[in-house]
């Protein structure tokens, strides 16, 4: 009987660790996806501001963010710079990422 309790306890601890590590890994993947979506949306907006792409910068950023599975929540331009913030849902929570694109600062 004591051996059974030990085995069941070990199985519960292993299952708890597995679930925790899976959730942590999933959150890390979503955070990287949000960062990539923000980076690419900012580049698209900056390219539009510079005239390399036609259209409106924030609309272009929203299209790119959506293609990456993210939602654009903030977008702004300052001269040739574009600054965007996107969010990606994960397990009932939201991960946000912010990015800037434009010519190098002097």
C-alpha cells in the first residue's frame, strides 16, 4: 500500500510539472509570435510612410499584423518612424508587443 501511494504521488507531481512546462513553452512561443508580428507591422508602416509601399501606414500595419495572427492595438508615425503595438491572445490572456521601424536615429 505505501508503494502505491508513492507511485500515485510521483505520477501527480510529474503530470503537474508537465502541464506547467507546456504552458510556459506555449506562452514563450506566443510572445515570440507577437514580437515578430509587431516587427513586421512596424516595417510595413515605415515602408508606407517612406513611399516604398502605397496606402495608409496604420492600415498596412493592421493587415500585416492580422496575417501573423495578431491584432493591431496602437499605431503611430513620427516623420519616417512607425511605432506599433500588437496583441495576441493565449489561454484567455493577451500578450502584447511593441516595435519601432524607420531610419536609424542619429
